[in-house]
């Protein structure tokens, strides 16, 4: 699959766009953060 055809989302913490990754294949609907760093900072700040 070409990278341009992959689905993308916007990180709820930093606002950056990020693309689908193979490791997220089963849980793409639940993915909200672009990285582990954003996921951790969301937990610290109390963001959903």
C-alpha cells in the first residue's frame, strides 16, 4: 500500500497529523495520540 493512501488522524494533544501504522491495524478507531509522549502528557494534564 502506498503511503499517500493510508488513513490519517490529528493528534488530540499536539495537533499534528499522523498516519496509520501496521501495529494500529486492530485498534485504529481507538488511536488518539501520535506518540507515547503525547499519550503520557495527556494523562498528566488530565486531557481525554
